[in-house]
């Protein structure tokens, strides 16, 4: 079963996303910050990553920069508030596969995950 890592310091949002992903048939891994997420990626290579734009210790931009060097084929979905649209566009230019505005709509989440997983032939 494909696994998706969700990196967020917002527990309620992380739980909502995890429940939707499990409903869609994915295994879900969770991290509370960017460094914890990168540690999980090194030990358990997920099929995709969903991360907040702003996180403690290492933000979503930092995660994208690290992952596009070390794991360039790993799909990354980044989430941020609409007022941070410029940062979200920047994240997309740096290599984010999909961008979601918060609060995340479960239909948009499902669409974004389906898109990146269809583009990812590892599973």
C-alpha cells in the first residue's frame, strides 16, 4: 500500500488529512516539523509528502530544497494560506508538485494526491 508522509505542526489539520488519506487507501506517516519529516523520509521512503509551508525548525521551502536534491522524483504537495500565495508560487517553482490553500478542502486534497500518485510510477 502506498505511504504518504504528512508534515504539519497543526494536529487537527494533520488528523483530518490522515483520515482522508486512510479512507483513500494510503498508509499515513506523520511528522510535526521539517527535520522530523526528513528523518522519516531517510528511514522509510514514502511515496509522496504533504507539508505545511510554515513549520518550526525547517519550513516547507527548506523541505522542497532538500528533497529536490536528495529525492528529485518524490512528489511534494505543499499547503499554505491564501495570503501566502507568493510563497506558494515560489514553492511550486522550486519543485512542489501541487499546492493547496488552507484550510484544506478534502476534495482538493483527494485531487492533488491522485494527480501526484498517477504521475509517480514507483508503486
